[in-house]
């Protein structure tokens, strides 16, 4: 079960050009962010004067029997290309179950990919095009740390509900009425990684994080937490996600003699680093503590190829949000998601890993919450159904607890108040529409199966904050 007593993090995100490319793109990014802000302000002005923000984005979703679209706004290309398919697997699974149970108010649901390439400069026009070309849009999922700061204001101005996978702390204190998040700030995940290092009795730790927006947010909280834990930081290496070798960084890490490496560098970066450390270190690997983004079939496949599956599995730990691994919610989620194997474009590796991937679990819950809110409000307009997301997630005294769209829809039809509790556990939304849980410690088997080997208490995280 997911506890609601503290914040903790599992985001699943990221992707960004390398150092040289990043410097060249700063003007593009600044322009993209400015354009997003200007467009958001313009749309907000239109909305305040009674105009429609965008085609079907305010709920004009067509006649009964037409399809409603859920857009997966995430990287499908670039260094973070594995994130889009992870979220799409959730969308395929959730919508299949919803459609099988009769759909929503006479509509069936379908999924659409919107490739942000992991970059704000590409994400802004992609999202604008999404609104221009998708009159049946009913919900947005994804919006990772790569692009959230640029696209959330646009999506919000279009009055479109969104479940985002960003861990950026700015969303802890800026209220966007149409923004919902089932994952918390990245700094909490930094504390969880250090707590794992402390549990494993490591005294010397190196950092190796990608130069993308999402990965860089871990570094300063990790450095602070290591100091509080009394663990020595041996070296802090930044990995250019566009590079194809990290020999210099690998040598620096080896020479600093760490007992473990805390890391998130997505795409091919981390596996390449692991391979080169093994080559330069006499065939010996250095244990890895990863973020929840490492709970991914694509990551395991490439990391196992770099170090050998048995070696990698024996030296790897990652934090992850606690999720249910049995019971009625998980049983439905498991059967629904695994039925999509072979159908999701871009999905690679052990498909069952999506059962533990943060995006796999929490976006599935988000889609169910939104669809049930549509039923409860009798509307497909986010401005109308949005408030019911929280009512259904948090429940009211005496509400019937239900664990799937079908069961919850049946209870609603019978006139009952409901509380949806999916594989991510119960929700507890705050005033910023954030609902978060606590951490577990995950490892892999040599076959790539995710194994839960421990948990982290609220006190452990609090001591490092």
C-alpha cells in the first residue's frame, strides 16, 4: 500500500541534448518558454472573456459514440525515448479496460503519441499542434521534467486536465487548476537514494548524472543529503547524453575509489559508463544506486548487456514508489497491462517491468480517475469533471472503495459515493493537486524481473532533508 504520510518520489522522465548542443539551444529554449508564457496568457485572456480556448479542449468532444483522445505528451525520440512507450503502455491498458466496460458517456477512448523529443524547444510546437489537430482531446498524460515547465502553462490555458510525470519542485507551490500529479519532487528521490546508500553501509559515493534538465535536479539535494548522512562524496561527474564514450568520467570515478555510484543518465549514457568502468577497472564493476527511472525494461536490457545480466543484477539498487503487488487492484492492472504486450510501439525488453515502472502504475491510475470523474460529473469537459478527480481519489466518509474502472463505474451507476484505489494505492491530494507516497527499494533478477528488497521510512527521509 502507498502511505500518504510523507512525500517521496518516482518520476520517470528526462532527455536533453549534450553540453555543447545545450549551450547552442539556450536561446531556442528561452524563446520556447517565452512563447509558452505568452500563449498561455493570451489563452487565459480569451477564456476570461468567455471565448473557447481551443476546439474541443473545453469539452466539445463530439457526438455520442465518437472517440475521446488521451494524449501521451512525452519523449518518443532522443535520449529519453523509452519514456513515451512506458506511458503509452499504461494508456493502452487503461483505455482497453474502460472501453470493455462500456466506455465513458457513450464514448470510447483512444491514445495518441505527442513526441516532445525531450526538449522544450520541440515540445511547445508539438503541444500547440496537438491542440490544433485533436478536437476530441479529453486528457493529457506524461509531461515529463524535460518539457513540463514549458508546456504545462499551455495545457492549463487550454483548460485541459493533465497527469504529469515531472518531479520539478516548482509545481509544489504554483497552482495550475488543470494539473494533477501522483509523483513528488525530485529532491525527495535524492534523499531516498542516499537512504539506500546508508542502509547498505556505504561510506564513499560518487555521483554521475546526465546533463538533461530532469537529471540535474537531483544533484544539489543529493550532495546535501550525503553530507547529512556522513557519507563522503568522492566525485561529481556530469554525463553528456549526446556523447558516445565516457572514458574520462569513468577514469575519474574509478580514481576516486567510491563504494557505489548514484546515477541517472538515460538513454545509452549510463550503460556506456558502466561498460567503460568495467573495462578500465580490471573487469570489476562498481555498485549502482539508480533513480526510479531505472525501473524500465529498456534500461535493464542495455545495462545487463554492458555488465552482464548476473553481475548487474547483483550490484544494482533503485528507489521506487511503493505500489501494490497483489490484491484486486493489482490483479486487474496486471491482466490489463500484460494484454497489451506486442501492441505498444517502441516498447522493448521485459514488458512485465511496466508493472513496476512509475509511469506504468501512476498514469494508469490517473486515466481511471479522469474517466470515472467524467462519469460522476456526466461531462467530458475537464473544467467540469476535474474537481471530481479529487473527490473520487480521496473519497468521502462512507464511500465504497473500488479497485477498477468497471467496479467503480458500476458503483456510480448504483448511486454510490466511491473511492478509487488502484495499483498505486490510495491518494491524498493537496491544494496543488499533488498526491505522493513512500519508497521501496527495488533490484532486478538476472532475468530482468523487478524485486522489492526493502522499504524506506518517513523518518529515514526526514533525517536527510
